């Protein structure tokens, strides 16, 4: 539902910022609905009243700008309470991003914990350790069977690089939030250099870079993805707005 990461890309809507949408069987999950998410869902003809859940990786605006209107959409303005909201505690506590008046609209409100397994209909996912990102942030592994198989999808959300980040998100397909062309010690975001280390170490079947900041955008995401493919020997694609992947 969008590939824009960080404020300048979002403010100017250089790319859309609606986050990700995941469907497994009859279960539908909206992830990180940033500013304009409702517009993107409408454009892609995804009926919000059929959502089963909304998941926030963290409380930064580019990940949750539309969470309140998405909750209203899922629950038909609160007239039909349904679905589950998953989010870190600091999205609910002081200076909350989830408005109080609509917190009882979803049937369930779950405060995410690190390294914990959750189920939503046909979907199951596990949170990673807390990311290095200032606010409470988690990465996610989807489709973990629990019997030693590789998870289907590893979602590397916003973080500074840390030892073990590749292992924490190792999966068949890995989606990596790559905000910076080159990582910078003072910024808690991944650069293309970090993405390369993660891909080289985790060796997924497919890696997809997304959540682009301005510097990655200017470097042309597909071109940098091709370079990453060549250097790592792993298929790397750059996400595009509206792109869908069969997992
Ligand atoms: Zn962030």
C-alpha cells in the first residue's frame, strides 16, 4: 500500500505511505497504515470492513498516521465491533497515537511483547526482540510453523543495525525497511549497506527492500536492488506502490 519511508518522502507523497496488507486464507491484516492508507486501500479495492486486524510495528507517524480511520473502517465506525489491534504499549500510553474514544471498537486490543507468538485467524506471527529505534518497535516473522521450518515472511521494520538482526528475521522472503542510502551512526535506520549485510547473512529466497527515504529514492530503488542481487547472489527486488507478492 506504499513504499515511502521517513518524513520527506511521506510529506511530499513522492511515494504512497499506506504500509502493507497481508492476506492468508480468509484472514486480512493491515500493517503500519501510514498517512493516506485509506486512500490506498480504496484504490486497491480492499474493503476495510473485512479486515480482521491492524498491526503497528511502532508509533512513528509514517507507520500509524491512518490507524484511527482504519479502526473506524474495520468496525464500521464502531457500530460493528470486530477485529484486533496489535500495537506496542507506547502507542496507547502517554501521547497516544490510538485515540481513546475508539479503543473499544476492535474486539481485541493487544499490547505487543518481544519474542511472543500471536494468532489471528489463519495467520500466526512472532515478534522479534525490541528493535533499536527510540520508540518501542518490533520486527515480525510470519507463518512460523514452530517445527523448525523457516518462517515464510520476515519483516524487518525500522531499526538501527544490531548484532543478530539477520537471524531474528531470517525467512523465505524478507522485507527490509531501507531508509538510508548509507547508514549513519546518529540515525536509528537501516542503510543499503546494512540491508546487504542482513541479506548476505540470512540468505532468503527473495529479499524486498521498501520504506525508502529520499537518498534511496534518488539512487533509484530497482537499480540498487539489482546491485544488491549481484553482490549477494540473492534475488533482491525493490518494492513499488501497489506491488503484490505471492508468498
Ligand atoms: Zn520509525
